[in-house]
């Protein structure tokens, strides 16, 4: 017999006893659970997943931003009061994208906490919370989202201690915001934001010194969109 024939006989004799293992009967696992050989299954917990639309109703986000604001000559005359604010925000989408006569978009509510260092003029710091209502203009498959927002809140400041200035007359002052911005998405759950506008600080006549501060400026920040439970 040739060498090739002998090699074939050896291979057959070695492989012949091998049998294919049989799989016990039972369900086949799918994406909804983990299958066991005894026929039972354990449901997997719902997984966190990035929403297809981060502006869907109920979606949440977190922002951090910083910038600079400079007092203007608008309103009663007072010394300059420039400041550098740093803010953190938590956002909730109040509605999903919808069509309005001014464009397609949605409404968002944000809670803000700002601390600022006064860089010129009088006083040295201010800090306090604000509540915002924002409208986002949304277009399908466009990674740039412009928005407009208004906000109101209050701040505490040490500027009132400088009694020679007429702008800030007490420790607590109202803090109003009128701003526009744009979001540039760099990932499905992350955007770089630029925002600017007018901020007003005054006490609404609760003090004899109430000339107020009208400041214009801008901030730059990041927004992170949290995953949703399915």
C-alpha cells in the first residue's frame, strides 16, 4: 500500500470515534434575556442607551460654562462693574421637536448656579441661582443647534458695601438674562456651546441705591446629554 493510503487509514481510525455533542432542548437566548440549559431564562435589566434624539421630551443634560461680562452705559450712570462668571446647569427637555410658525424646535428648562469674580469697578464677587426657559431650533441631521433663552434669578454680592456707588444697594439683587447661543455637536451625547447676550442686576427698588448693572458678554461651555432607560 502507498504512503498516502496508509495515512488515510490512520486518519479514519482516529476520527471515527468522535461524535457531535448534542445540545439539550431549551429556548434560544435572544436580546431580552440569558438562556439556561434547563429551559429557564433570566431577563436582562434594561440597558442605558443614547437617545436617538437628545432633544426628545424628558431627556436631561448637564452644562458647565465660563466667560466674561462687561457693564455698559445703558441705563442710569454708574461705575463699571465687569465680572467673570462660571456656571453649572441641569436641563430638562419639556417637549419634543415640533413645528411652530417661527420654526421647528422644542422647549427646555434649565436650573443654573453661577459664581462670578468682579474684575473691575466695585465689589469682588457675586453668586446665585437662576431658572431659564430656552427654545432650541432643530433641523434633522444638522449638528448645529441655535437657541434663545430668558432667565430670572437672584444673586448675593459684596458690592453693596461700597456706598459711593449707586448701582447695587443691598446684598441680594435680582439677576435677569436675555441671551442667544448655538450648540455644535461633537458626539451624539456632547456639544460645544457658545452663548452671549445681556444680563441685568438690580434690586427692584428695595434699596435707595438701585441704578443697576446692564452687562453684555459671552460664555463658552460643554453640554453632556444623559442616556435614557429604555
